[in-house]
C-alpha cells in the first residue's frame, strides 16, 4: 500500500501546474498524501528532503529526471518519469494517460529498473586543501576546457595504472545510461543499460590513437593534468559545474547506490524499443 508520493516538477514550465493538480487530486482520492519538490526556479528546498516517500513522480524532460536522480537515488526512492519536455528518453509516461499509468503503479503492475551512477571527486595534492565531492551523475561526468582556447593535457589511470595520455578538448566519463547522450555525439558506443561498465570518450582528441573504450565499473579512474589548465571545468550531467584548479586531479568510480526507475510492464519500457522509437536506431533509410 502506497502512503506518500513525491511530486517533482519543473516549475519554469507553467503547463506542469495543471497536471500536478490533476495528479494530486487523484492520489488524495486514494488516501495517499503527497509532497512537492520544484525545480527550474532560483531556490529549491527538495534537496533537503527528509520525508519517506514510496516513490516520486517526476514531471519534465530528461534534464528534470537527471536532477531528481542525484537527490532521490542516495535515499533509495524510486522515480516514475513523465515526459512534458522534448525527447523524454529516460521518462516513462506521457501526460495524456497519466492517471491510468499511476493506477497501474498503485496496483503493483511495474518493475524496478536499476541504473548505475558515477561518483566523482576533485582531489588536491595539498593536504591542507579539502577535496570536492562526492558528486553523483546518472549520465556522465565531463572534463572540459570550458572557455579556455587551449587543449587539455591529461593522463588517465585505471586502478593507479597509466592507460592513456590525451591532448583534447575534454573527456567524457559515461555510465551505460549516458552512452546515448553526449558520449554518443562524441563517437562513443551505445551501451546496454545492464552492462557493468564505464565508457571513456575523448572530446576532439589531437591523436589518431585515442579512441573511446569501456572499462569494468569496479575500476577506479583517476585523471591527472600534465600542464597548467586554468579554466578547466568538471560538469555533472551537464547541470552542475565545478572548477578544476591547477594541481588538482579527478577521481571517478561507480557510486554505491543506483537510480531506481519505475517501469510499467510492456514493450514500451524496454531499452531497445525506446532507442528504436526515439533515435530510429538500426532503421534502414527510406
């Protein structure tokens, strides 16, 4: 029996308010209480969520779900995404039949799909300087030259063993979920979400030998910088940005927790159905 449901929505999209009101009235009629969390406004308070929620309904696009995942996943709260944005690759439902879909969830006609997250830290060689982190990402952690016109000189170590040197505009460290996002645009492989791997994709590398590759997700990745790199930034899911000051390095591993996505039973919840429908993956030219 579900007792409390979170309603998380992009408050900058006015069309979400009518839908939230509709969902809330439906849940209240079932004796289920609700909790609101807004995104897309200057100040949010749902990051400090202490309530125990059975699950959360996330209204918006993929960006809204990515932002919600960084807060809800560490608390073990499952999410059901409803696409009111653009692509909606990660979301499950659509506004038109939302009450019917929620009814299925309340009737336990769903499965839990777990997606891996990354955990990142910015480390300092100076013991007097504190580390930054943990930073959690569902899609990717990106190292970028930012507004600096110079390429970045980096070395990638896997479990403290040197693997590759890069002179590039940046480096994408991606989960299987993120393999269909920026990593795909940069030439990376599409990864089945069930794969236990981390994809490393260089951005515009100045070398013919730097290619995307995948490592097991029980590895620890360390990226060090071989020259002054003022202006280099680290981005979490393309939403949170941190500066990597000179003398610092980045450590990335699989997070201890996963994102729990509520998936309704049926083909439309299956990864390959989604990628063919949304991206026309594997389709022949007509």
